[in-house]
C-alpha cells in the first residue's frame, strides 16, 4: 500500500515530520512518497496542486496532509492560492465525508473553556458532508475583481443546493459510524427556513428506515451550536452539511481545549482518504519548534484504521499519545502549571519512545 505525504506550508512540514517518524517506528509494509503542495508548490512550480502532486495522491491508498496557506499568498488570484490545493484534492479524490472526532483527554480537561464537569470524558464525532451545499452551488454571484473588492457592486450571492445521492451517502456513513459507537445520530439542519435543509431532513429520515437499530433525532443548527457549549456530552454522532459542519466542527474542536489535538479524515466511497490535523498552517508559529504535532499523529492513527486496515497499529499510536500526556509532556498550546513544556520535535520523540516501550 502507498501513502502520499504532503507536508504543505507553515508548520505543516514540522508536524508531518513527527507523524512520519511515528509511522516509521511501526515498521509496517507501506511505501511512502512525498510532494510539495500549497504555497510551497506554487513557489516551486507555479501552482498549489501541481499535476505530479495530484497524481501521487490519486495513486495512493491514503494521503497524509499537513496544512496549507500563508498570508503572503493572500494577494494571489483565488485559483492560485494555497487553499485551492485542499479543495482540488477533495474534488479529484471524491472525498465526500469528513470525520472530525472531538475528544477531551482527561489530562487536558482544564484546557477547555468549559467547566470540567461539562467537558470531562467528551467523545463526539462530527460527520460533515464535503462536496455540496453553498460552497459549490451554481450560479455564484461572486465577481472577483483583481484586488478582491466589491466596491460599487449592488449585490453578491451564492446558491445552496444538495442532491439526493449526496445526502443519502453521507447519511449511510453517519449511521454506519454510529453502529460502532453508541448508536445515536443527530442530524443538524435548518429545515425551518431553508428548502435545501427540509430536503436534507426528509432524505435523512428515509435512509434512517434502513437502520432500525440507530436512534435519529433532528436539530436546528442554531440550537446545535448552543447545545455544543451547554451540554456537549448529549451528542454522539452529529451529521450535517458542508457549511454548518465547517462551523460546528471548529466550535467542537475548541471545546476540547486546543485545536492542536484534533485529527480529521476525509474519505471517499472506497475508504481511501486524506488525513490532516483540524488546524491550519499556523504561520505565526512556523519554524519555531513549538507547534503541537499530536493532531497530525492522531490523524495518522485514523489513516491506519480507516484506509490501511491496521486498527491495532492505530490503537497503539493512540495509546502512546495518552501515555505521553499522562507523563505530563505538553507543547505550548496545551501547557499548564505543573506540566513539562516541550517542543514539536521532543513531543514526537516522546510518542516514538512510548511506542517502542509498549
Ligand atoms: P490556524 O489553524 O493555522 O491557526 C489558528 C491559531 O491556532 C494560531 O494562533 C496558531 O498558532 C494556532 N495553532 C494552529 N495549529 C496549532 C498547533 N498544531 N499547535 C499549536 N498552535 C496551533 O488558522 P489561521 O491562523 O486562521 O490560518 C492560517 C493559515 O492556514 C491560513 O492561510 C488559512 O487559510 C490556512 N488554513 C489551512 C487549512 C488546511 O490546510 N486544511 C485549514 C485552516 C486554515
């Protein structure tokens, strides 16, 4: 099996290097090959997703992705900006299901802005649809002037749309994920106002008929945003569209204290996928050896489980991360009084050592 490694920009190369060290120590029979993506690829080849990088990703069983983007590319025309690489990969690899677990590790309960009793033991899974919704609807009323300004334009608009097959396949993904957990799904929509999401609710309910063992409830997105901060543990699997998922998954991520801890997986219908930390390229801390590599290492664990059929190795990696947290090691983003502050590289080394010792 082949793994494509795409480190990207900012802290991407630093955190991916640590995940690769973890992969190496597992001694599994995988080939790895890496390529430039994002701003780094634009600077070297004039495009954020060069053909060679796309081909490497298309030929791979899984992609380990760091992050892309830097403010210095903000003046480029939109199609050449680093962030287009991730959109292009989602499109070409037909990645339609984004999995974002939000887990609060007992050792990090205090890092949350919520009270420990509300957050302790949190373990929820947000399933976000990735290919439809307002981000891809036609027509788009976005007129891009060279400097990106809308001055003088009378209006702008985007169109929200979902097709039945798009909703059906994400519904199946969510119900099947719930089967391996506590068998509860909350579908989040805005059916009271938007036709698209009344349709979403109806199709979810139809597909649910095939899963009599799973409990389904529907919730409006404004209420879901409120419940996530009021009583997040009442959720188990939460499934929603592209835009609501974008917002709610970041909200859920921050509940757990640091975005530096949260992995993600984006899968296609053959379970091939792209695995990346939930955060971005953090240019403000790039090159300083202070970024938290654990979200990327945990993304590697998701890759082993979902795309590479190595559930046992995934458990070993996750256990090593817990061991390191138990030992009190913390990067700056999760550091607190009484714990030991370490850098990116040292955190990676600690996970490697924990794996070797297990
Ligand atoms: P960001 O997630 O990069 O950073 C937000 C804050 O979190 C920053 O203070 C950063 O220092 C901190 N942070 C992020 N990851 C961290 C880690 N591993 N350890 C410690 N601290 C961490 O979001 P942003 O600043 O809004 O965006 C920066 C760039 O990243 C932009 O160009 C944006 O477009 C891009 N971005 C890329 C992706 C992606 O590649 N999938 C996702 C989101 C943002």
